[in-house]
C-alpha cells in the first residue's frame, strides 16, 4: 500500500495539469487534507478508494480528468463543500453514495453524467411514483454549473432532485443541449444570478423567480430576449405605460472600452446582458438616442430609472474584456450609475439592461439638496 495515501498532516495536494499522472494511491486516509486539485490530469483513470470518513476535505477539483467512474466509497468525503467533476472525452458514472454529500455548496458538472436514480435516501425513494422529487439530495447547494451536458433527462434531474429551492446561482454553458430551461427554475426562491453561454439552441427562458437580479446570455443567438425584458419589467414593477417624467432611458454605445484588474465596480440592482442590437431595444424605453449622452427631466420625485445600451465590438477577432461605465448627473451633481465588466469574442451586438429602483437612486443622491425639479 502506497504511503502517499496516508500523509495525515498534508492539508493541500495540488496536482493541477499533471498530464502524465496515470495513477494515485489505491486508498486515501488523509485526516488533515482540505483541498485536492486534479484539474487537467487527463491520463488519470481511477479515483482512490476512501477507506474511512474524511470530514476535513472541503474542496475537490476533478475537471478534465480521465476518470469515467467514481468508487462507491466516494460518499465518505462527507465534508465536501465544493465539487468539480468533468471527464476528458468520456462520460462519468456517479455512485449512489454521492447523495451522502450533504454539505455541498458548489457543484460543477462538465460533460455528460449518469446520476443513479433508483435509490433510497433515509428509506424514502429519490423519486416518487409521479416521477417527482421527494427529497433535495444536496440541501445546502447554492451554486450549480452545468457545462456541455447533452442529456436532457440529466439536466431535469439536476433541477428537480439535486437542487434545493434555496439555490442562488445557476451557470449553464458550452453546448449544453436544450431549447428552453426547465420550468422548475421558477421554484428557486433565492436565485439571484443566471448565466448562460454558448447555447445556440436556447430560444426561451421560462418564468424566473422574483429573486432574480442578473441574467447573462452570451452567444445564445436564438434566444428571445424580448420575453426576458418583459419578465424583468414585471419583477421590477415598471408600469405598462411609461410617462416621460419617469426618465426610462436608452442609448447606443459603439465604442469598445478596456479595463484593468482592480477597477472599482458598481452594479445596479437589476441587470441583463443578451445578444441584440439597437433595433431590438424594447419600445417601452421612452427616451432613445444614438450616442453616449441623453438628457431629460424627471420631475420633483426620484423615479425608478432603467437604461438599455446597444453596443458592438469593433474588433472581434479575439476575446476582449471591456467595461460598461454609466454616469448619471442630476442638476449638475454627478454619480456613478453602473460600472461593470464584460467580455466578448463575437461580431454580434449585445443589449445591456440596468435598473436602479427609486430607493436606490435616492440613496445615491442622499447628500444633495436637489430642489423641486430635477434634470438628468
């Protein structure tokens, strides 16, 4: 038996990109291990057996490895909070013991997976006779990433069985196969962030929960963005007929902006980034202009202000990061409305929606005496 699997004082084991690594110790019993990194070990075919319960291991990264099946003893990693799994050019079969990982907060699945479904948890079937969920197998899960999944039944299983209603962040991307997201997404009552990338077949995002604050859909060129705008409009509570005094604004920005790491970001409460151009700006934006400056009156009360920017990269040959920077000036007093980074490698345009409710705007200008009439 290899002594490498019994280093009781080892806390972090990083084997990232060891592409010549073909085998690990047959068994692991490392009592102090908290982080285990195996990303990029493409020749590694077998994960060690876990002889005893390892409560200390909290982070396990198995992306882009050669492992196609995890051992039944995998469930002894009961302390796991972060688990990333993704096989190199193969499907991964998960053991039923994976459902004992009750402390998981982040689950990252890349590629195709097979979850065991004909099992019991606490003597109750995972699925009841109506093929619905009877338990949430990862009750503390906050973030779920699904990349390059092609089996729709496994996607539905993750939504309906694995995720509790307290899920906060959902990321989907890179050729994951679906036309619409499962309607059960509406039950995630704490979901604040939805990010989708490179899902060309995606056409529709169904009803989102009231908790949603940010949706990003990059390189999803079949998506109906208008229905998404309509959803946010209802969630925010914007009236159906917007009078000019509400100052809902829109302008087109064609210039590319670069930014550096460490730039102070300021994000509004509600944001959307989707494919589109200036012709797809919703017609309920009642102040529109081509350029990077717009002026209007907002009356004596602070309104809820939403804006929509249509922009396009000038050079799309490489992936570029740039900054969306929006300032707002009321009666000559200037404040930052939005500073947020994004990236793109496509020639297609984007629509960026940002909204600050009345209370947020009032707080932004709380130190100023603006008088009865305000001009932006």
